[in-house]
C-alpha cells in the first residue's frame, strides 16, 4: 500500500504539539510543575489539573520549578483523566504523569529527570496483575527487563521440554 503518512492520521509528535492537540500524544503530565522546553513554557502550576504533553526532546527541558511533595505515575489514561476531573492536584501537591500503559523512552527519561532534579519521592499506581507489575518494572528498570523476563520464560520452557523427553518405552498388549 503506497499511502501518504497523512492518510493514516499519522503525524509527527512535534506536529501534534504545534496543533496543541495534547491528548493525541501518549504522554501526559499535570500538577505543580513549571519548565521550559525548546523555548516553550509549560506552566502547570497555574492550572495544576490541566494535562500537558510531556516533551519529546527531554534533553531540552530546563528551568524546572516545582512545589510538589511527590510524583505520582499512573498506568492508565482513564485514571489520569479521573484524577484531573476530580481536581486531584488541588488537594494534593503533586505531579501526575501517565505513559498510557507501557511507558515509552521520553516518558521514562522525563520521569528520571524530574526525580534527579527535584529529589522527590515517586509512587506508581498500576493494576495488580502481571501487566501492571510489568509496567512498574519498566518504569523502574527500563524495557530491557521485559526482554530478560521473556528470555527467562523461554529458557524455562526449553528446560521443561527437555525434561519431558524421557525415554520411556511403552509396550501394549503383552
């Protein structure tokens, strides 16, 4: 199929940010934080329950200012939206981040930058199931852990199959 990129509604992240369609990006932040990125001012402090796009170029983020007490990372966008609708950041002095499921590299890099620069504790709200724990470990250790876990599962399957290859001779009808 020879389709132009625009036909599939696929746009670059920078283009989506120019259109200010923040919810088209997979990464969102709200709360008590202010920073600059590439000449743009992200001022969440004046509107702590308004979602802003997490910058794609994390290395360009500068002048980070925050009065938050902690960082809350949420797995699901629906939980993020519920927190925004309930004005969560008005009653809790925090920064809320979502990667809408499995976090990508800019989300993880932005979170690491905030933790290093602001020295705040961070908490992660995920489902209590294998996928939730997988997302939690991805935030904590990176996506390489998922590869290692997959490799361990494959080794376990291989050893299980090897154990099952016992040479048992069946003789029926004796």
